C-alpha cells in the first residue's frame, strides 16, 4: 500500500493511490477522528490505512468484534460531534443492518459515513449481494465513485453531506475500485479541533415518529444531488440512445463506445449519486432519449429506479435494454458477476446490430497450444501448512470411527474450503459467520424425532468472538447437544491477519490481556478442552471421545497460521523414503496425493512414487501418521525458509 502517498500534506500534488487508499485519504482530508471496522475484503485496507496513520492525524481506530458493534461505536463518536467512519463489506452490512435501520431515524451529529465494499463475482466472498438495496430500504443517501479521484472526493463530500442532513451517508465501492490503482490529486487536510462532547440536551432516538423527518432529509439530499458534479453526461446532446451507468460501468461504457465507433451516436449518463436519484436532472438528460441501456454491477438497482423516474416524468415510452430484458449482464447472465468492457461491447453490438469479433476465432486454440503438456490442475486449497487441514482430517476420521453417520457444518473463513476436495469434502453446510454454531442448536434438539447423528460445528477464533457466542449462550440455555470445534489459528487470517480479542493486541498494535476462548466457554458452563491439530492421533481420539457426550462441548484446536509464523521458526521436515514407498503397488492408490492432497507432496511420475517438496512442507505430520508403508519419515528440525 502507498501509505507514504496517503500521508502527504501537499494540496494539488498528483499521487498514485489504490481505491481503498483514496477513500482513506478522503476521510483524512475531511478531518475524520474515529474509524471502526470488522475486517472484510475488498474494503479492509480503508480501515487499515487509517489505523496506520492514526498517530499522525489523531484518529482512533479499532477492529470491532463484529460489524454492528463497529457501526454503533462510530455512531457514538458522531453523537459526540466527531466525524466518524465505519468500514464493512457487503456481508458485514447484513450484520450491521439492524442498527443501520435504526440510526437512520435517530440521525447523527458529526459526519457519519458508512463505507461498504461490494464483491461482484465473489472474489473473496461467499456471495455477491448488492448492498445498494440497503440504502433504499434505510432511506439514506448513497454515493458510488467511478474513479479513484471520485473515491477520495466523494468520501470527503460524504462527511459534509452527513452533517448538512444530520444523516448517515453510505458510500458503495466494488472490488475493481477498491483494489485497482490510479492517479489522485490531493486536497487540503481539515485541521479542525477533534473534541468530543455529548450534548445531554439532545436525544438520538430511533422511533417511527421520526419517519416524516427522514423523508424531509432525503428530499434535501435529492435537491443537493440535482447540482452534484458527481453526475455527468457526455456525448451528443440530441442522442436517441443513452447509456445510464454508475461505478465501474462509467469507464467500461466509455471504452466500449469508442471500440464500436459510437461516440457520435450514444450518450453516456453517469450517476454518482444513485439514491435518491436527482429526478429533475435525470429527466433533462433523457429529454431526447428513445432507448436507454443500463450498465451496472450487480443487480438492476439503477435500472429499476431510473425507469420509475422516467415513467413518472417523461410522459412517453422509452425502450430499455438492461438486465431485466436480458441484453446486459455478467459473464454468467444478467444480475450475475462483474461487468467488463467486453460485456458492454457485446451488449451494444447486439442492440445496434453490429458485427464485432473481439479477437480472432482461433485465438483460444493458439493460446492453449503454448501451455506446456502435463501442466497440473490447481484446486482451491488450504495454504501449505494450514493447521485447519489437520483439524478437518482428524474430525473426519473421528466421525468415521464413530460410525453413526455424523457430519460437519461450518461458516465463512479459511476453513470453508473443508467443503472442497482438498478439505476432504467434509462440511455439509456453511453459510454466514457463526452459522455453524447456530445450526447445531437446531440439530442438537432433534433426538426426540429419532435423530441420532453426531454433529460437529466449525468456527474460527475471530468468528468465535464475532458471531458464535450468542449461539453458545442459546445452546447452554436450551440444552442442545453438539460439539463446537474452534479452529484457533491466532489471526483473522482470511482478510489479512488483523488482530481480534483473543490475540492480546489492538488495531494500534498496543498489547492488551488476551481474552481466552476456553475461559469464556467454561464461564458459560460448557465443558471445554484444548488440543493441537498437528498431534493427529491424539486429536482423533479426543474428538471421538467428545462425540459421545450428552451435552454441548467445545474443543479449541490451536495452532498458529502457517503464513504468520516467523521466518526463523523451527519446524519438522518430512521426506519420503523411496525404498519404502511402493507407489501404486502398495495399494494406497497414491493416497498421499489423491486423497490427502498434501500441498507439499508431488507425485514422481517417472519413479511412480511420492516425494515431498521441503520448501512447502510445514511438518504437520499428518501424512506420516497415514502412510500404510510408514514410508514418510521425520528428519531433524530445521529452520524454515518461509
């Protein structure tokens, strides 16, 4: 990240910033004082940048235990007169939505900005839900930057707008804005005094009696947006065909129009303020339009809302091409996945009847001809040395030993890959964070209906504090029977190794007493044990025994994430004794490669035997415990080469 560029105090200077960094810079220029977040890609770096620069710009930052707490904490700072920002991803907005649908009615004092990182195509998410619907449901202003400059400028503007309206403002940024880079012109930094004081003469109350006031605030927002420079129209003033777009679609649309030589025929209407829509301005731009083409990610949010405006204001019919008509959509169809220039070109070519071939028909054949023969396929997999692999293997083995057709349920985290081949196809259900612990509350009450299958729920250490605790309280209260395995790898690993309450470190790096998972669960009255997943045999025995319990049990399987282990950490190395490994002849059917799918194991086709790549072998020892020929041998400890 370009932290050095974000901190520069030289108004007018042009620097290269990532989208998330640009948002952080906009918050700094606005004089933000408080930032809270629960880490989630693609927007996690917004908060991390503000945390890293907190000392220089007097910003308090925290990784909150979950998103609703993060938004509530940011609101408290706002109620005390400070400019505050909360950063979540689309899944996290679901968690925070209860408070979002309350604070909209109570209003705010200091600027309160909610950054939501959406993930079309689900690059780092279990889904690709479109968070913009929350802005309409909560009746809060929504901004969507289409460039890195707008990402900075809109963020700064959002604080002013929030204070002007006394209302939270939402800024939605998709992955391609968050994780790409571009030139950004820096502005001056607001050096306002950051002093918090809650005026006890004013109350912030969520109640239906304030709904009319909320409508008034949104009417003011619409009037403000009528003059917004974030809304643009380019192209012929009398264009009969207009592309209506927002966010990433702005650049895709411009490029597609140029490729098809339609610059003199097609206008492009870009909305940066997508809720509420500036109706009067939109109608002015569509005065000559006979057809409108919608380009947006992911849902037809702009499409539906703009059509409603046109139907009420134009008094004539327009032909619409978008996701609802099936003309515009992602690679897998309308309303699915990301947009791209190629997809916009494809839609325009179809609408205008233009023959267009993006590349020669034999391009793919030629490209694949340059791929070396025998290049191995790559599965989605745990990182080499991930302790979750050993944990999942041990749990799977224990369930097979138990013999009652038991199964595993989980949630979102690195261990989600337990559903895939490299996770031995172990989990049978996974949903949102903490859902595994919640599901077993139901499974654990079905014995009266003839259900006798043991159930194991998985959750990570960060997820435990985020969402599993209420489920455990429920289990303790209602007497559900199950085993919760907390896979404690000592980090919020999936999003960049941010600290959590169990690690003894805050966002600032300050050391604090860690919150012990086993002490928390024991305090709830739930028997708890701790194990080491790399001690495979003992872990299998431990899980097998706990499956016989008649009440809820917790097993904390603790081993640090391999990626955060220090480079000079000693570890065990394993190698394959070629005199003992019989290959296919031993009847194992390449067990170490095809079944256990060890990332450090490479099948030697010439010798018909296995070998271990010591660069990626982390010495978990699982393979040694499984080899029927005992051909995998531990050698002396050595220093990891990373």
